[in-house]
C-alpha cells in the first residue's frame, strides 16, 4: 500500500470516532466544531445523505487540522468521490474485492467493514489489518469480537454499531480494539434543535469515559 496516512495513525488519533449523518449542510461545520470542543478530533461523515460530500469539503476548509473521513462507502466510484471531496480516509460497511483492490491502488487508506472470520481473512489477504467490526452489537457484541479475533492477533478493530456508554467498556477491554465508532454524542433531538453545547458536553463525557477505560 502507498497510502499517505496509515490506518494505525487513524486509530491512534482519537479514542472514539463519531459517526456523523449530516442531512443539513449548514449543520456540518457547527456540528464538527461542537465535537472538537469536546475533545474529538477524528470524524466519519457517512455518505448516507445528499449533503455528505459537500459536508466533507466544508469541514476540511473550516477545520484544516481535523482528520475527516467518509463512511458508508460502497464502491470504487464512491471512494473516488469521497477522496475528491477531501476525505483523508474511507470506511466501508463491508469488504468487496472490487473496493479492496481499488483502494490498494490509491493514496487514501480504506478501513473495510467485516463481520465474520472469512471477511477478515479476505481483507487480510489483500494487506488490510485495520478493520471495522460492523454491526458490532448485532453480530454478537464484544464476546463475538473476542472470539473471532483470538486466532487473528495481528488484526486491529474499530467496532461500530450499537455502541453506547453502557457497553463501550466491553469493547475497550479487548486488546484487539484500537478505537470505537459511535453516535451517542450526537442525539437526534440535539441536532434538530442545533443544541451544540449539548453535543460538546456529551463529547467531553464520552472522551473522559473512554480515556478512563483505557487507563
């Protein structure tokens, strides 16, 4: 891989990665600044909405020191569009060979999603050793990830999907987990009301919680 940023550096940059679904482009920068004020510096903007690519551009311009990635990338075309928008890393919910091979040939790192040992082995065979375990809770949660990762100690994971303050400690207790993805610091009612102070407060609490569990 000739990536300009290593997945290991992405995992190490923040104890947690917020999964951001941005419907309103005008909210992109205020939302990210609220997260930043709470101590979160890595962001995954999912390509689930029409505003997503423009949101990535806006965030990169407004917060040049931030580490901004694109999530829910499904194919090479979306990978290229995300990179063109300024995404510094790309995350996918799965791991098709088409996407894995495409990203290997480009400069921006891909963190593919996996759910089974076969997924992990397929990704690892193409050089991927930093993966997204998704959807984490629906796939058996931390106990499942612990069992799956046991014969694969060389792999690091970012579990995402159903993670909250109630169960994040279960994931962070696993040696294979490098960081976690979640959206509990971005409750729907706070976003609807533009309550950025609440987002900042929840972000501070989330960062402190994760740091305390990492000690």
